[in-house]
């Protein structure tokens, strides 16, 4: 546990974003990138708790929990310092943090080191209430030992925010045009269909698993889970892989496998979906195995005081009234929604996970100002 030891000092948003991007922090992130963030938070009077948790294959993961203040209200910001692998073909190095023509380039500029820098730069030197930062080194990966581990640590210390803002890049065409008030749930399902290998000329001596797998997948594909609702699009089941791995043309294979991905709204739940798929598969092949990983359940923060607060701050600085949305993939808000009302708002997402990921410096500065306004409104 590191204790605050420096007079409060607000960092420059571009300098901090540049320093964070310059750290190679491909998921799971550890070390240098947390050093940079910790130094900035210590200068603002935060008590910073960094810890490493978990073992292979999903760990170890480094996390950071920073808190300043003890009184209410308690406003939390959540984000992640890890990034997806950069790939090859960047104009400048993925971690060069290059500034060209008003843009800051580098992996994580948008998703989401830029937003973390903007929030830290927005924190007032002194404030009422409590401000905390919940920052993980594993959001882009399995997330097993990321934000859920921080939430456990918060529970053990009796730390409970009243509101939480997640800095994911939610904007589309312009900064502030969209915020997320919910997300669909996600579950991946693996099906292994056993058979008995044999010569194709003697099918009576073998057991081909492929027809049963195809029949099961056809029945699954015909399912209409729901038609969506006021805040969510319809839930969908997609086959994402079919594998037999049979190199021979004259051999009936011993097994066939498939993988499904289900994105579901708040009319469904992960466990029930897995059970439904499992029942269909085992009706076609009782010896088949179904393995599932539920990444998160759907959640919704109903429109209300918190989303209005954020919308008002955005409109004050951009003139835009943000659309309230639940579209897109999953985020760590799925975990944080169990603590308190959660809304996501951050930079434009057009270049996230792409080559030459970049953020407009003007957007960084505007986001800092919006975040400062949100903090002031949340803690008044």
C-alpha cells in the first residue's frame, strides 16, 4: 500500500496520455504503465493500492485501487491499462506515442489510456466527498483476475461507491454523441460430439458424429430467443466455429466439435441459455459434452439522475445531447453494475483496436473538461 506523500498537483492530460501510451502494456498489463498512473495519483493525494493476483492461465494480473476522501458521496471511475496486441504496419511505433497533425497516435490512445489520462487530469486538487479509481491490467483478456478481483478487495475494505463512470470509448461520430447505460450479456459455448472412427466403405462399423452435430446446430440456429425490447436489440446465437480435423478422405471421424457465441439482453440469463443449448445437444447425442463460459450477464442502468447528470455535462461542453445506448460488446461495467449505478462514456471509438489508433488532442482536452464537470456535479 502506497501512501500519498506529495502536495496535490494536476497533471497535463496530453503529457499523461503520452506517458501511458509509451508503456507497452499488452494484456495482461503489469509494471511500468501502473508506475506512471500511480505517480500521477499520488501527486493528487490518493492512497494507491496496487496488487497482483491470480495464476496461469488467466493470471497473474496487476490491478490498482486508488481512493481519496472518506465522506460521501463517493464517485468512482473505472478503466483498464491493458491493450490488445498492436499488430504490424503502424506508421510509427505502436508505443511511440507520436503526435502528428493534432492527433496522438499509439495503442491505447482511445481504448482506453486517453480516457484514464483525461479523468486523472480532471480531478480537482481538493474536493468534497470521495473519489476512487478502479483500474485493471486485464480487461481485454479473460478478465478473471481483473475488475472482479478489485471488487472483492473493495468489499473486504468496506469501499462502496455511490456512482461509477467507466471510461470506455462510447462516442461514435463526435465526442459526446453516445453514452452506454447497459450492455448485453455474453456466453461462449463449446460442443464436443463423439463418434466412432471407421472406414467410409463400412459405415455400419463406425458412428459418424457430423450429421448429429449439424442437426443440433440447425435446431439451435432456428431458435428465436426474443425480439428485443425498449433498450436492447434481440438476443442472438451465432455459430463461430465447426471443427472436425479429419485429414483423410476415406475415414469417418471419431469426433466433431463446434463453438457458439450468444449475446443476450436482459430478458435472458446465461445459465438458462447454457441449459437450453445443452438439452438440444444431448437430445441429438447423449454422450456429447457442452462446456460454457459466461463472460457476463446483461445489465441496464435505467435512464435517470445519473445519465441526466452526464448528459448535462456533455451538452454544456459540446452542445450535444448524447444518445443513450446498450449496443456493442461487453465491458467491465458488467461487473461494476452489481455495486451501484454505472454509465460508460469516453472517446470516439472509430480507431480502437486498429492500426494507427489515434485520439484528437482537442478531444482529450474536452473530455478532461467534461469529466471535471461530471465530478463536480456528482460530488456537490
